[in-house]
C-alpha cells in the first residue's frame, strides 16, 4: 500500500472525498475524528517487522470492512505529529482487540516510533480508509501478488474469503521477499492453505534463496504469473501490493494512494483486465 504523506481526509477533507460517518455503538473507528487506542502487546516477526496488538473495548470491533486501511496519528518523541495508513490483519469481526503488522523503515518516523512502543502507549486512529470492497462470489478466482509488507491488505482479503464457508472463491497468493528471513506470517498462510486446500494456495518467492530452498527464486515475472496465477478472464480478479517498482513492473504505476492509474506491466501483456493495486 502506498504511503499517504499528508492526509486531508479528516473533517472537511472527509466530506470532500464523499465519506460519511460510519460510527456505530459496536465499533471503535469514526470518520468524524480520531479515536485513541492503546498498545496491548507486540511480537517481533522478523528483524524489521512487528505485529502490534491494540486493546479495544471488549464489546467493540475496530469497525472496518474488507478491504480497507486505518489512518494512524502518531505523536513521536521529538514532538512531531505523523499520519500514516496501516492495514489491519485481524478479522473485521474481532472484538476487544485489533492487530497490525508494521515494517520499520530506516528513517521512518512513524514505523520507528511504533516499533519502540510499550504496552499501554497510545496512538490515535481514524477510518476506515476503503480500498476495493469485496463482494463474495463476484469472481471465481482471485490471484494475489504481494511483496514484503504488501502482504497485509491481501492477507485481510484472504482471511475474509476463506473465513466464509459459503464463499467458494479460489484464492492463489504469490508472496515475494528478499530472503527467507524476511518472510513473515508464513505460519498463518500455511495453516490457511492446509485447512482450505481447495480454496487457497500460497507460493513463496525469494530474491536470494538459501541452499535447499523449495520455492521460487528471483523476481515475480511473466513466467511465475503464468505458472501460478489463475488465467486471465472475466471471472478472474488480480490484486497487487508491494514496493512501487514491483507494482509498476507487474501492473503499471499507481500514481497516488487513492488512484489506480492505467493498467500496464506484465498483467496487461498477459491479458488481465480485472486488476486492483492496493
């Protein structure tokens, strides 16, 4: 997901984007203003990726729908206020807590601050900030291509699909990382694949692979897409999320966080039409 530098979608900006307040008694998020939440716990997933769990009132959900992000307002230790969007990886129906997987970037004020947070520390959230709304059964096959923490919005979608026993959509994920040590949430992905073998498959790709690696190596290219993604057609949807260079090569540039831009890259060359850039 692209980072929003200056988000003018709160207050008057929200009205300009046509967002209405979605605040309900059983949800935490509101589009009328920021709401404070406190860190409950954190878990180191890789050398630069953490899972952060935040406490909510026991009878409340966070208040998002698949697929969407949440805008964080963070006051850093140097007195600066930073606004960044992050994607929940917890279920949209989960009550009492919510979870986010966040990568720490060198020089990144928001991510560095959040990696240093201790239980009880507070941030403020606003939203949800919607991506493409998922409609069960609209597509027979969903192919997802993720690079690094680009996994979070597609994981949200995967969980939503396979968590619905009435939804028979088949999902395939290509998950690319630089090294094996950079892979995160593989236990969750592999568990979903084991529990739903007829509905979800995952394939890992490494830029640099160790000896004995059984997955794919190199970049996500036309060959891997043809090998693993469902074939192009009206019943196939493809979602892409990752570093800008990866997204551009696969599906064409994404010019702004709320803009898709023209379809391009490998997917266009292969004839895909129903493509979304998270």
